């Protein structure tokens, strides 16, 4: 969906742009402004969808203040809105987050405290409608102009590779639905795949 569930604000395409900095040691540092928040502090190396939430560098610290239970419940209820039939209204949001009022009214991250809320919910419904009428690949293609950096960096290189694109369609086994982090895990997938190939080549060198 391209939304940060903690703030209900659309993620900006600029956070996916790779930036290069030169350390004082002279070494190059490659980084970006998006962050994968790990719900469980004991699974910092996990790349499984159910263990992650996508956010940006500005909001990540607020995610870190949540417990694992709070984070997972937030994602569960956010996904109820994503999977709801028809347009989502403010009343729907209030009902969905009943008993979890801090999500909507927190001073720093509360959904209703942002002046852009009306824009956010309109954008959410627009993307939700596209996602419900297309598959995930179609959704990404539809939004590639809005997320040009994301599309070119993470998705474009795997469009024709059936093996690599499998990662787009895995559903989190614990939650039972496809969540908003699906297509952002690709970078880690490439890294893991490269390591496996290297180990395999070392173990079984070509004759």
C-alpha cells in the first residue's frame, strides 16, 4: 500500500533513493531513508514479512517505542482496513481501532492529529481500490510513476525473473494475509541469494 501504518501517511518515493556518503576513513557508505522495523527485538536479522514493518528514518524511532504486541496488533488492524470491502471511512477507522485509541490520537503519531488526514484516507482508498482490482504486480506497475525510485531499484530487475519474483507472492504464515511489506523485502532476498550461490560455488567448483 505504500503507507506507514503507525502514522497513516503515504511513504515518499525519495526514501528509496540510494545515497552514498564518504566516511572519515575514506570508505563509502551506501544507505537510504527507508527502514525495516523489526517487531521482535530478538529477530533483528529476520527478513520474514511477519517480522517487519516498513517505515522511514523519521518515524522509525517511534516504532521502537512500541512493544512487539502493540506493533503486531497495529499491523493486524491496519490490514483489516486494507482487506475491507468498499471504501474505508473515518467511522470505519474508529471502529477498527476501538481499544487501541493511541493509534489515532497519539500526540506524535496519531492518525487524526495530522492535517493531511483527509488526503491520506483518500489516497489510501485509491490505492486500496487498485490493489483489490489488480494483483500485486499490477499494483506496482500502476504506481510506478509515483514510486519511480522504488520501481527502478527494487522491482524492475526482477520482472522477467520468475524465480526471484516468487518473493512477491508469499503470504505471512502467522497472519494469513499479504501485507504492505511484500515487495520491499526484495533487496534482502538478493543478498541472501548471492550468499547461497557463493557457498554453493565454493562447495561444488566447476570442473
